C-alpha cells in the first residue's frame, strides 16, 4: 500500500488518469466507431492499461532503489540494446513513419519509454558519486556520452520529441548537481548547432518549424494539426461545450485521443476545466519536487529530480504544442493521452518516486 506521505500524490495521479480515460472515451468515440466499428475501443484499452499501471505503480513504490543500484548498468545496456533491435525491420514495428515499437497487432511496447528511466538511474548514480562537479571531462563527459548514445538511437527511429524530453530531464539533473554555468553555455551552443543541423537534414522537421512559425502557409499539410487544435480550443470559452460535445473530434483533428487530446478537452470543458487540469499537474509536480528536496540520499535525490523533471517537461511541451507555443513534436500528455506503454511506464516511474519517499520515511 502507498504510505501516508504519498497519499496526496497518489490521489492526484489517479484523478488525472481517470479524467484522461473519460476524455479518451469522448475524443475517440467517432474515430473508433469508424475504424473499429466499436465506439468504446480506445477507452476500454486505456482502462485496462490504467489498471496495469496502478499495479505497476504500487509494485514500483516498494522497490528499493539502493539495492537496484547494483543492476543499473545492466538495465541501461539492456535498454540500449532494445533501441538498436527496434530499428531492425521485422523486429521493430513501424507506425506513422517511425520504427519505435515492439509488438504484434495493436499490442505495442515503446523501448524509448524504458530507456528514459534507465538513463536517469545511470546519470543519478554517476552524479551522486561526484562530491562536486569540477571538470567537464572528468565529471560530466560520461553523462553526456551515455545520454548522447541513447539520443542518437532514438533519433534514428525517428522520434525527435522523446529524445528532446530525455535530454532536457538530464540537463535538469546536471543543473541540480551545481555544475558551472559555463559548461551549459558551451554545450548549449553546440546543441543549438546540432539541432539546427538535425532540423535541416530532415524535411519533415523543417516543415514542422515552418508550420509553427506560420501554420497557414500549408493549412492542409504541415499546419493542419495546429490549426485544427486552435479551432477546437477557441470555441471552448469559459465553461466549454460540455462532455462529448466536441465538433473537432468528428474527423477534423486527426486521432484526437493522442498528442492533441488537450485540445478536445479544452473544447468540451473550457478555460475552467483546463485550469483545473493544469492545477492537477502542478500538484503532482509539487509533490515530486518535495520528495526530491527532502531526500537525504544524494543518489535518490537525483533519481527523484530526473523522474519529476521528465514528467514536468513532457507536460510543458505537450501543452505548448497544442496551444501553438512549440513546434509539433509527437509528445503525449502524461497520464492523459491514449497509449499503453507510455501510461504504464509513467505510472511506474512515479511509483519509483513514491518509493524514494517511502525509503526516506523508513530511514
């Protein structure tokens, strides 16, 4: 069972997940009826994954990360191997131009989701072994190399969005290690050049940037999703159109139960509903930050920082994309968007976060 210390966080997570299931049911009903002749297709599957996720979260909260620490290297190497294997035709499943999944039929697992946790555990272990960050070559080069290796493999799928979220969470961990800002200036400059080259090397990435700047340049192509998203948000007003009353889910916004589910939620629940949902996310992040801040063990504190920053950055990017502040990345809204592996892994990682609070309570 979850301890009293994690009770608030557990309630917030379950509320967010339940609200996500209801919104998936509403947003996907028309598309599911057309594609599978079953209006409840997506909500039933998400409900099953949510039950699995709750079980995984409960089990993860009991994991002793200090004992698991000895196996971090093996976990990291196994996840790296999965990122290589998923690229092999016949092993990896290709969907929407990306070879990012293992599985059969509609039952898919995304190895990059597991790698995000593995890299956090490895980087946390490395940073905790350093009493103070003094040299980039001695203290941070290993972190950069481990992160870059996974990032490049994820890019080959290609899944630029997941790679960005992972890198940003590691950057937050390194910042928390009190690294000199001069390192970030130099690495940041190289990173900007690298991202620029990556964008220019792939036409679809360049199209996303241009559509972000002016989606009306190609309203039926690269700018279509963001335009339809804004068309969904704008009519929501203060109180929204009401549950299951969205217009944009009627084949205007493609697969509305995934990355752009917040747009349908805004259309149906309005500004008040969106404010309450964002507050729910802020409360989860706040509880996670408290766990990291109160941890007396350096390794566990870094793991907590990595997990809650991974969660927060993914929320920030998804909401930013939906309202037009960021280019389209393909990042799901944690605990809310449709997706089995992303939901289960995210709930499992939050369970590990609760396990850190349990460890500190028992210490």
